């Protein structure tokens, strides 16, 4: 029956089935309390449902393709690399652009601590590959970038790097990275919750939270925002607010394509091909920034509906998660369990040690409230950071939410899935993993000294 469908009809069927899987996962999550207690998104549940019902599990048991046709799975394998451009293109659109000095004063401790954690992941991941994972388990040198990509970058970054890994000849790293990204979501919440318990009960740590941990309060990712939602924009635009948001994201991606192609041409003229395999999604942040800057300068910023932009971005991210997790290779993950265990141990250990021993050196005021947000992002994604910050500061008496939100402006374009993350694989291929690791170690030292010795502004953003 499916053989009679055209390619366009198969794409349409794939989207319809995707919606049905998300509804099923939403129902399961509402019934299984452990999933909501760990803040596991329904899209992640849907991804694992696809794994179970698809050809890799049910299909193997029954000798069929499972309940999901292979033609649908083929479409889903392509979708993550497209949706990640939408997610990154929407990051800046609808945001209020503060003055550079105001932005840096608030964001600097978070941005520097986040960069410290990210470069540490590059350095430790590279060392692990050089010393153990490459000589003993045969992992390729490009795996030295995998820890930062999966822990700080997450599923979207790994999925967006899929084509680059394929072109480099190491496609197995995509599945290993997706496995690590899934683990990091759990370690972020579980490990972060344990650290919050420790901080609340420890006489050596001062936190603003006055309730005992474990009360009847509930925290949901859907309730957490970077900043208060702007007032409802003017509807006199000629377009529905959601349509306008979609159009602006499209323009941002189009600008990003032009920027990337221009950069490739310039670098190629200088005799280098380092940008030839660079993916589009990190540049999409720049495109989104330009779009927001243009609508602000032309006096139309109030017409951009932030809720509509976030809605489109959320749809793209949820679709990305379902397709990325649902199509990852269980066989590849199973054959690389030692590497996943080593990376997980290093990733969690590095973030915990950095938070406990150095968090107060980067964040001078209300240090734990601020540092736990950076811990969450280094272990999963931006939302995890907000969840943990709200656990320790549920009334938002500190400036953590705004400062952490501002952090994304100088941090996301470069690390945690940004330009430097995307360039890490071409750099390793070009200069070798030992030199890349050495550069990362130097970067950790420089950023550490800068962050811990930086003078706080006259009016601290943490009080």
C-alpha cells in the first residue's frame, strides 16, 4: 500500500504519524509519574516509543518493520537536520536586545562559567579519547568533540552535526552522541536535584530558598521562561502573528545561508576549506539576531509575537527530538557502551566538581542559585538550567533568571551547539586531536582565570 504513495504523500503521512506518536507519548507521560517527576519531555518519550515500535525492536522480534513503515522512518531520519535550523534561527527573534554593557554585566559570570565548562568538556573528552578510547576501543579522533556536543549541545546539536559526521566518515558518532544526550538529560535533573538538596541542607551554602526541599511545589518546564512575555503585539500587520513569526524565522535562515556561503567563499579564497563542511544551524543564531535588530531599528519589534516564535521553535524542537531519538541505532550504542560510560562519568564529574569548588569564584553573589543554572545547561539544555534555578529559588528573589537568560546571547552563538562546537570536528580533522585538546586546556585556564578574577560591576546582577 505504501509503495503506491508519492514522495510528497509519504512526507505528509510521516508528519501525521508523528503527531499521533506525540499524542500517545503525552498520554503516557501524564500517567507515569516518574516521567513528569524527572521532567522528561513527552517528545523524548515519543522518541523511545518509536524505537520500541519501529524496526529496531518490534520489527526484530516479529521479523517485520514494526508498526512504523520504513518509508516513514526514512523521512524522519532527514528531519532533525532541518528542524535544528528553525530552533537556532528563532533564538534571538522576539527577544529584547539590551545595551551591550548592560547585557555583558549581567551575563558575564554565566557566559564565562558556561565557556569554562564547555572547553573543559572538550579538553577532558579529547584526553579520554587519546589515552583510552582510541587505543583500546578504536573510537575515531573526532569523538574528542562528542562530550561537549552531547552534554552542552544536546540532541539538536548532535542531529545537526549528522551530515558532517557522515562526510567525515564517522557516522557512528551520531548514535553515540544521541545516547549521551539522552543520558545527560537525566543526569542533569537527577544530579542537579541532589546538588540542590545538598545546598539547602548544608550550613556552608547560603541560599534564598526558605522552604524545605521536597514540599508540595511542582516545577514544569512549560512554566519557565527566559523573561516575562511581552505584551500582546499589535495585530495590524496583514499577517497572523504566528504566520509573521514563521516568516521572520524563514528570513533568518535565508540570511544565515547567505552568511555561511559568503564565509565559505572568503575562507576558500584564502586557501582553506575548514568551513566547507560546517553545518548551517550555528549561523542561524546570527541570522535571527540580524532579523531582530532590523525589526527593532525599524520600529516593528512590538509586532513580533514572542509566544508565536517560541511556539514554532517548540514544535521544531519536539519534532527534532522524536525523530533523532527514534531513528538512532541501538546496535551502534550497544557496541560502544564502554565509551558512553567513560564519557558520562567524565561529563557528570567535571560539572559537579566545577560547581562545588569553583561556582562561587565565578558568581560572587547568590553563587549557588546562579551556578546551578549553568550546571543544568552543561548537563542537558537551557530549560534544565531554569528548572534547577527555580528549585533553589522558587520565588525568583535573585536575578538568576534574567542573567541566565542574557547568558544565551553571548554563549549560544559559539558554544553548546554554536560556531565553535560546529567547528570542532573540522578542526580535529585539520590539526589533529592532540593539538585541539591542548588548545582546549589553554582555553580552560585562560577563561578560568578571567572569570574568577573579573571585577564585578558596581551594581551586581545577582542581588
